[in-house]
């Protein structure tokens, strides 16, 4: 997985629900602290689901999805946002028990 | 007080030929209403049941993921897809597979109904949700109430 990812379409998920649709995002990893973060624009927000946790940031790619746990609150309305992310979760079925 | 909003949970149900489906453990009120709404169509004399949607509407709302592949053995992705897309995919299944998945979901639904009835009798309620995020009102500059 690359250390920095820029994309057009992503989502924020609470379990199997889409809590928000994200347009134009950048995921970066701080070279010193090794911490992941994301910036982007929320275009569709479910105000209730965005208050729940755990939330995950999901960025689709050609063979599946990159998934990170979101570690800080995100706004519950459409607009720009920034959030700290945990280490990426291996692709697969992250919400399947 | 008991929580009346369940944490979203899934269950993996085994099918024949080594396949599996992942379904929502319980539906929410909104999802339950969508099952019924998908079965309704406008008729000459008002709303009527669309028999083609019976069963399918339930499958669409319950299904989260599965292991089904296409004729080229490529995974058929339904995870994260819209209900309309999932409905289109389900329509392409062979009759026996469609029937098998529907039966599995209906059996699961009955099991969960029994579980909820048991919860009511024992008063155990449902599991509490994880804590929610704190309000952003204090961190994003929003104000609440009169400044004076």
C-alpha cells in the first residue's frame, strides 16, 4: 500500500452502513510520527451514523478496498473534513464477524 | 433505560457447494419498511403488491456480502452496492440458487424473531452500542444558546 493516496470517491462506514460519501480525498502518512490522516469533502452525510463508532474510512481500488479505522470525530454535515486514522485494516470483509 | 438502537451486526450463513452469504442480524425499522415499500407498485386502482418483488425485497435488504462467483469464476461484488444493484444481481442467479438464498434468509429471520421474543420475555434487551463520538459543538466553533 502506498504511503499517500489521493482519490475521488470514498466513504465513511459504520459497520455495513455508509455514514458519509466522500469526494476528493487524500490519505497521508506522517513521515516522522508514522500516523495516518485523511482530508476530503463530505458530500452526503448521515448525521446519526456519523456519531456512531467505530467508523471506518474506505477507499476503493481496482482490486478491492483500503480500509482505515477513524480515530477522531468527523463533522456530521457536508463539507471539508480532516480525521486521524489508525493503521490500515487488511482488505477483505472488515465488518464480517 | 435500554438501548433501542441495535449495533449493526452480521451473520455468515453457509450455503451448499461451499458458498456463504453474510446477512444483517436484525433489520432496523427503516430497513423493514423498505422491504415492504419495494413490494408495492402503482396499480390501476392504487397501490398493489408486486408479486415479482416478494422475497426479492427481503433478500436485497438483508444481504451484505457473499461468495458467489460468475460464470468466469470471478467474484460478484455486492458488498457496498446499492439495493437496486443487488436486486439486479439477484435476478441473474439461477432459480435454485435464488431459492436457496431466500430460504436461508427466511430461516435466519425466523431465528432472529424468536431471539427477540426471548429478549422481551427475559428483559435482557439488546446489546448496548459503542459509545458515540463527543459533540463537535465545542470543538468546531459552533455555539449553542445565547452568547449573553
